[in-house]
C-alpha cells in the first residue's frame, strides 16, 4: 500500500493526475458560506493546498495543512513563507494530535488504504471539537483498476462513519468539474455537542 516514499516520488516526478490546479468547485462553494473566520481548520493530505490559498483570500486565520510527502511540504513552506495564518506539518495524519472546528476533505480519503477507512472516520472524530464539522468531497464511483484512487459509494461510506457523527448532508455534487461530473458526493458530518 502507498507510503511516504510512494507519495514523495509522485511529487518528485510530478505524477499528480488528481491535481486539478485549483480549489474544487464544491469546496469553494462550501467555504463561501462559512462566516467564522477564526475557526481552526485542518486540511489533511493537503497536496498543493489550493484550499488554503482560497481560505487565505477569504480571510481565514487558523489553517493547518498536513501531508506525508517531504518534497511537497518543502514546496508548501516556500509558497506560504511568512504567512502566520498557515501552519504546515510534515506528518502522518493518523498520528496527528490537534483540535479543529472544521476539517476539509479533498482527495485524501480516496488515497488511503481502504482497510483504514473506519480508522479515518474515528481519527476525524477525535480531531474535531464538539460542534465541529468534517466536510468535503468523496468519490461516488467504483474504479475498475487498483488504486489509489480508491472509490466507493454512499452506502459503504455510511457503514464506516462513527455512530456519533450526525450526517448533515451526503448527496451527489451538483457542481463538480467536468471530468468528475456524476462521480462525486458532497458531505458534511458534525460531531455533536
């Protein structure tokens, strides 16, 4: 299964077919509705961090990015040098400790070993404040080749979700980019008070 070397080589070789070059339209639309600019936000498996760039443009002040690739993290540290609103961590998400009001999901879940999906939701639960949300995009498609990316569907995802999460929404994206049209779900999970 993919490990640090696997992902680091992807970035070294610029083999990043998942990278659309900008923030995804479903996440952009979601961020546009957020009002609390002081909320603590985590972007796990952040990749080129288009979400962080957009959050900065919108005035958000507490953004943490985490990725396992040293090559990528070094690039991000140069990109965001001197920007105090962004904290960049080179680390394994599953070993990360912190507390956040919002975690944004974009192509991280589909990159991890499917055997870790229940662990993913358990970890997300532990990283959120009560009242915090996990929101983002998941594939709504089964791929016909070995991943990553690894696909799935609503029924499978719901089977992994900690019973304590409130599913605020989980529905097909109406605003996916062309190549992903009909193949994405937008979801919001809330950790209750």
